[in-house]
């Protein structure tokens, strides 16, 4: 999941949780506040009543009656005063029902006993619970609306801000990481940001890529120099042996040994040449200005190699579109590419096996050439490494210097040809070469 | 024919000299540009074999000056640089051929002979190979008036052996000549044997081919 989606999800989720918590706790909260406030106002009324009683005297209210009672018109509130004959000593606030003029209503009632002139009196002040709670609902609703509005507003701010905040990260990813192909030759400018972490990440990436490039350059230079420097001593040895083998005084045994030495030297020569070729391709020392039909290239390769087909009685078929022409290529390199692939298809094939070369056109992928063989195949563990230098899948056979597919890979990369391999041990291997649109034309 | 070898690797130069002398060339050696120019100014050569990486400069710079004094010589560039640009520059400056190091001395000689045929207009009559006759220019082989059909590779093989007559050529040397850099790494393969067998079969239909010898464990030789 992307960081931005995660942040949006988290922010929205946390706000929703707050809203939910608020909605659940709001009734209790409001009830609590209202009942606290009611208790407080009942106590204040109690104080006022007792003050008035002390000021005006109790008889001002009782007027000879046994008790005094007063209530508002809608019976929302009442006050009752009576002598406390039972000497109760109560001081409490409770919810209870009272019968007021034939109506039984639920009140929140303050019951308080007090002394006046050595006599005990009982005071009751009541408020209907419905009048107490009448503002609860609207209050809750308004609180909820205000909260939701605020949350929505803060959510909007948060989202906009996170978007702006993490924007440089997206830029770093798109400019430094996505679709970057090794070697990283095109330098993209540093991403502008005031966030230190992103700046650091961006600079580190640029630095790392530079270091990789530098290491790669050094390796390339080394390969080129080393293989080049090897050529002269190899040259001397080869020519010495060529002269030596013609010496008539040599015994047959000595000559045989020289022949063996020449074979070994030739192996060394092939390895050096292959490495040199790879480094020359990587150094882009080959002009890409030729044009050739794939069918011609493949047929040339087959002609060059057909003596090897006979040995294993292999059949080869090349069904390629004769109208396709590859332009902007290096013909020698492409010849080498097809040669190495077909050579491998022969080398790793079985008796009476076959090699099939075909092509496809698709709107999506363009032009592709498919080479499949009925050879021994490559195991899934080996498959990712077949293009690596000096890797050999089957060491039990004499399979050459192990650079053939590395050369194929270099040539493919140099021409932007995408190379895919599929293989099944015991069944065969299929190479698919997909050519970029700029490289091929189809004539009518 | 007279050859000047401009090569700073002395051991290599001596080996080339050794080989070419056996093939009846007269050789001079130069190990740097200055020495090379002195010799070119003083003598007239048929072949100038030129290394590019010389201690006192790029061998290519010698080429135009040398051409002034020896315009008719054939120039062959020998280099371990193997750069395509070198090859193009060399051929642009009028070099006749280009051999990347390491090269086989057999290949060098065969290139020299090819240039000689082309450049010096050597009137080559048919060359005798046993009772057969070879036309190297037209790449044909005859028995009396009858032309014998050989494949391209078969003729390459036979003419290479012929050019290096009395010398044993290994299967590896032969396959390198025919397939060049694409020669198989599997030297014990019998492709060369198969071709030789075909050549013998085709020629034996007309006359014996005792001149084409098999040297056991090594390769083949044409005896003259």
C-alpha cells in the first residue's frame, strides 16, 4: 500500500473513531451535566427558601395550615413545606413520583429538613424530569453537528497537508526509481523539498547511483584493459607454437603436446576475445547504422552452422516474415546474437531434436522473434543466472567458455531488445526477443 | 618478396620473421615509428606489416608518410586494439587489410598471398596439385579439362592446405580459417574430417589424392 493511501486511511479512521466515541458518550455526558446543574439549582432554591422563611417567618407560608404547597401552572416545578413531625433529618435529592392534582408525574426532588424556632420542617422542591431533559436532544444534536463540521474541516486540512508533505517522496520515486535502467546514465535533477528526510533520501539515491555507475565503469575499464593486455602475450605464444609445430626434428609425442597447448591457448584467446567484445559493446563502440532482414540474418547463421546440425540429426525451421526489416542495428552484432542462440539450441539439443524460429506481431508488444528448441532445458534455479558471465548449466559436457549468453545479453541491451527465456528441463528452452518499435519496419 | 615488420613486441616480430622467412619472404624489422620510417625511406617493400601501438606514437600516423615513399607496397595493419574505428581509419588511410591480434601466422600469410594476387597482378597460371590444377583467383579446381565441383568450405580448406603445403595444419587452425571467430570450441569435433573426406571422395573419382595426408592426432598436410 502506498504511503499516501495509508496516511489518508489512518487520518480518516482516527477521526471516525473520535466521532464514534463522541456519539456514544454524548448522551451520558449531557445527562450528567444536566443532572449536576439541576442539583445545583435545586440547592440554590433551597437556600433561597430557607432565607425567605427566616426573613418572613414560617407562618407567612403556612398561615395556620398544616402544610404549604405551590406549583407552576404546568406542574413543572413545585415547592412543598410541612412540619417534620417524624424528626426525619433528611437531606437528599432523588427521582420520585408525586401526585399533583390528579397527575402523577416524575420529579427530581430535593428533600431537606431544617429547624426553625425549635421545630423541624420538611422542604421539598421538585422539577419534572421531562422539563429537565427537554434540552438534551437538541443540545446533543447541535454538539454533534458542530463536531462533525470541525472534523470534516480538519480532515480536509490534514489530507491536503499530507499530500503536499509527501509529494517530494512521489517525485523521488518517479524520477529516481521507476523505469530506471542500469546503467543510470541520465542524471535527473535533485528533487526540491524542504523536508530534510526526503532531501537526504534523494541525495543518498543520487550518490548511490553515481557509485554504482563508477564501480560499473571501473569494472568495464578493467575488463577492456585486461582482455586487451592479454592479447599480445597470447599472440606471441600462438605464433611461437605455430612455428614450433613445424619443426621437423620434433617427435610425434612433442607435436601432440604442442597441439594440446594450442587448444588450451585458443580457449584463453576465446575467453579474452569474448570479454573484450562484451566490454566493447558496453562501451558502445559499435555503430548502429545497418539495416537487415531478420530472415536473412537467421538464414546466414543457419548456413554457417548447418554442419553442426547434421551431427545430432537436428531439424531446423525458420518461419520469419520476409517483409520485416530491422534498421538502426549493428549487423555483425545481431548475427552474433542469433548465432549464439542457435548455437546453444544445437549444443544443448538431443539426438533427432528440432529448433524452431518464428515471429509474431502484436499491437501491444510489437515484433518478436521466438527461438525454441527441444533441448535438455534449464532448471528453474539456474534460469535467473544464465546470462551471467562464466555460468554454465551443464558442466558434464564441453560447453565452451560460458560467455555466449552474456554476449547475447549485452547485444540485446545495446539494441534495446527485450530477451525473455522460458525453459522446462527435459523439454526445451524458448527465447523470445522483442524488438522496440524504433528498430523494425514492415514493408508492404 | 620483401616485407617490413613494424612491431614493438620484439618476440612477436621475431616469430613473424621466422615464419615468413620459411615461406621465402625477405624480412626487415622495425620496433618503432622512427626506425620504420627510416627503413621505408631507404628501401622498397612489397609488404609493410604495421602494429598500431608503437612506443613513439600511433602506427596510423606512419601510414600516410610511408605511402609517399612506398606507394605500391601492400599495408596490413596488425593490432591488439581491435577497435572498429582503428580498422576504418586504417582502411581509409589506404591499408589493404587488417588483422586483429592474436592472429595465426598461417592466416597472415594467406592474407598476404591474397593481396599479392589482387594487387600485384600476379599472372597466376593454374597451380599444380598432384595431377590436379588449382585456380586460386577463380576458386576452381580441374582435372585436365574437367572442373570438379567443391563446396565453398571444401575449396577454402583445400586451398589453405595448398598455400601452406608441406606444413601440418591442425584441425583447430583449419576450422579457425573456415569459421573464423565462430569456430567451434569443441576442437575434437569431426567437421574438418568430414570435409576432408568429401574432398577426397570428389577428387578420388578422377585421380589418387596421396598428396593430401592425414597426420594422426594432429591434422592434415599437403605434400608437394
